[in-house]
């Protein structure tokens, strides 16, 4: 290579980290989602943000995981519609043990429907479906590191 030929390294566009990956958290997140594709997407994204993940396809399975190790979790990410259990019942059961544990709801339903399904259970955040990983990461960050 002579002095007038630029190297391949200097002509390649710089590769930057995606903006949603710039913040890092830590701890275990419980992902409760009946759609396997959405559940897998979220579970695979969480380690990129510094978290480990457990997952459940319904509320009963989520409660079983939580009750086995209630102090392990820093966050619950849950869908609104879960087979076999109302999401409000699941959240209230979790928050009866850990009232400070943040819960973020992921749903395609409008906020008005959320209130009637969740009732008096406390939600820390809301992510409307469909969502991008950047949107999810921003909501997690706003809840865990305000």
C-alpha cells in the first residue's frame, strides 16, 4: 500500500454502539409474557443492558418463580393479558411480599384498559406494544435509575 491509498480501516464507517445499549443496569428481571416471540426478544435483550432474566409464560408460573426466590428480582416486566390469572392479581401477590419491587407493564391495550385490569396494583412503568428495544430500555432506565 502506498502513501496515497487510504487504509481499509480509515474508510469504513465507524461502528457505534446502539443508543439503547449505552445505559447498564444489574440484577435479575422476571419477564412474564405469553407470546413466546416477544418473551424471547426481551429475555435476549436484557443481558445487553446488564441484567439476567427469568421468564414465565403465565401468571402462575411467574408467581412460582418469584416465590422461590423473592429477593432475587429487581424488576418485573409483564404483559397485561396472561392465561389463567389476572395480571392485577399476580402483581398484588408479588407486591404483598415485595411492595417496593417495580413492575413495568408491556401491552398493546390503551392505558384506560390497563387501569381496569390492574386495579389497585402499583405500576412503575408502561411500554405500549409494539415497542422497540430502545423504548423498552428507556422505560427500564427511567424506573430503575430515575
